[in-house]
């Protein structure tokens, strides 16, 4: 986990309440959790870097690293014992608090095989958790409350891009919003504290005269490649290879463009951004191989 950011006066009270409750419970049980999904996107881009995001709801997405399903039930039951949380009758990861949806996805040692969880008791409800472990290990520390002090781990944009891509693939065609979020991260990443890299640590992109509008995606790819395990890298590269093939149906591209299809240049720009994202991932993968 890297640097601490204080955004205690820039987060919705409803979000702070949930994070405060979960921080207290997980600390008591010595369990790690992190903020993912749209909540992480809004914290990093909007609260930290003042980059506007579109937030349709206050749904809160979280990941919790546990060893057993008993630990998960303990955390959920502790939340319910607060009298303000209710379980969803069908979706095992979902709770409700004051009209807000809270999704808590377990990951870690209970995955079997790695990257997949099977919900008890029948274990026939499967969910992929690709990227969660990498997201935790590369997370940033964010203070969301001063009194009481609450510091939480938040998924970085690089890890979030990986998770969005995998989530879109796993649930296609039901997760178009993941594709739209991926487009947002690809295009806005350079504005989230990465501008100077074009002229410093990643000045090879400047020397190569890469279009500045595409640098954002290339840097994101390099950072995503840096945090991912080889297993996750193989999966996301395979997804991108499939979706970037000109003979493919270009489903990811179509979902990423979405309501921006009226802009004739948008599809080609997004397609090129995806290519740069993939190139950046492969560049870092090759760097790892050379240094191993």
C-alpha cells in the first residue's frame, strides 16, 4: 500500500458511514478490505484529483480478503447487528443500508482455483475475483474521516481497469457500465497525477512522438502490467487480443462507445486507446521477464 491522502471532507456521508462501520469490524477481526468499483473511481479521480465523474448512485463496492467463509459470515452478521444493514435475499454479496447498495466480494485464500470463489452452501454459484489480490497489494491509503479517524485502502486506477475489463468479460452483455468506466479510466488516467511522466520516467513515449491523447492509455497499461501476476496478465491480454481483432464483433468497443456513438471519431479513438493499453501491458510484462 502506498501514500496517504486525506479526503475527509470530500466523501459523501453515506459512503463514510459504511467505510467507518466496515473498518471497525474488519479491524476487530484482523481482516483486510479495500474499496473497489465506482466508489474507488470517484475517490481517486474526483475527490483526490478533482476530475469530474458521473455517479448515478451511491452504490458502494468493496473487496474483503478472508481465509474462510465463516469469516465472511462473521463480518456480514456484525454489520447486520448494527440494525441498519439488511441482507439481500438472493445476491449473497449484497447488503442494503438506508437505500444504499453495499456489495462485499470475498477473495484471497478461499479462492479455489485462484481467481474464482464458490458461494456456499452448494458451491454452484461461482464468481471470478481476478485482480482483487493485486488491487489490495497496490492500493493507496485514504483518510475518509478525521473524527473518528478512518483510513481505508482504495484500489488504484490501474488495478480498477483490470478488474473492470475482467468483470465486463465475465458478465457480458450485462455489464456495459464496466466498459464505459474502462473508457473513462483510459482517457482520464494521465490527468490523475501522471502528466509529468510523458517528459520524465516515460519520456520514451515523447521521443516516439506518440499522440498525447493516447499516452494516457499507454501509461495505464504499463502500470496495470506492473501490478498484475502472470496469471492475470495472460487473462487480460487474451481478452484484449480477442476484442481487438478486426474480424471480431468488437463487442468491448461497442459497449465502451455506448451513447457516444454519435461522435464519428470516438470508435476509432477508443479502439486505438485499447491497443495502446495492451501495448503498455506487454511492455511491462517484457520488462519483468528481462529482469527475472
